[in-house]
C-alpha cells in the first residue's frame, strides 16, 4: 500500500478550521488525540469482515478561467473480507459503472456503454486494489476502506494533525479531525461510541490551481449485510463487449 492511498485515487477528479478551534489545545496533545481517534476508527473498520456502505461524493473541477464547478456521484460498496467486493457508482449526469472482484478476477463494467474490462488477479482485496490503482490507474474512491490495514493507508505521510472537537454529521455525533501532508489537507469526522465509523471526509488539494476539494458523506453503514455470493461475480450482459485494461505510463501515473 503506497502512502496516502485513500486520498490519491480521487485526484482524477480553505483552512482546516478556525484559528480559535485549533488553538483550543496544545498542538502535541491535539495531534496525539487526533491520531488516537483515527487509529481506533481505522482498526475498527479493518476488523469488520463484511459491510455495505452508501456514500455521496462531490468534487471540484477548476476551469481554465478560474471558475470552480462542482460534480458528484454516489457509491454503494459491499465488502466481504478478505477477497470480495462489489461497488456501484453513478455520477450526477447518470453515468453508471460497476466493479466486481471474487477473489480471482476483477471486472470493471461501464453500464451505459455496455463494455467491460477484466483482469485475473488471484488474491486478497489488497492485491486487487494495488493492481487496479497502481498499475491500471482506475480511480476507486472509498473502496480503499476495504484494505486490511486501513490505519497505515490513512496515516502514512501525515505531517501534522489536530483534534478539532465534537461535531454532528447528519444527526450523528462525531469527532472532527484535521490532518496535513505536503500536497493536501484533509479532514475526517468519526462517529462517537463503540462503532467509530468515518462519517465525512474532505480533502483540499492545496498544490493544485484553485485548491479543489473532494468531499464524501458516508451516510449509511451496514455491518451485517445479507448478500449472495453471486453479487461479487460479473455476469456478462447481452451484447457487452470486452475491452482491455490499459496500464498507465509513469508520467500518467504522476498526473492528477
């Protein structure tokens, strides 16, 4: 798993808090508390063997004239560790995609164009996501929550962190955390209590023109979904054509 993976995949697509909020605690105490809360959440999610997640995504697209436009999508992700995932995505313009992995083969299906690409990748979810994200360049926002060591994914390359304080997201009491690394600032809201689930993520790409943001509200978690094994297996629709995955060049891999 490469540094800051959870957030780097959405690159294809202001300040973290008020000064008074950040100054409410000493930086050392605030940073340690932020990492402690983050680790508790990441470890909890990593240990959930089966979950379904519904999320609403929004991301900025800075135009050539400096205007910022917002686009968005929904994601429904179903995970069965260690080697099953099914993800549905629908952009606001209606375009739909689906990702399947059954422990042996990964398939990305474009519903509107009725085309699919498939790759044989025997192994775990970690192996499959590393292949699709690193070698192929498939953007997979939030699918990274299925990694077996989520804390490493989220915490690697963190330079500073702050515990901002309590906050409420969609009626759920949360703790608001903020972190910085070289290329981006990010915030996360983590549910209070025995199930410290991430409820909102905001990333600001401060080195890009206009400092565009990615935003995700994780509005519905099901930690015991009842789904058939067939959900994770791609069944070729009538008339669907197979196209190849095309690996990115090194130059392309480094571009947003």
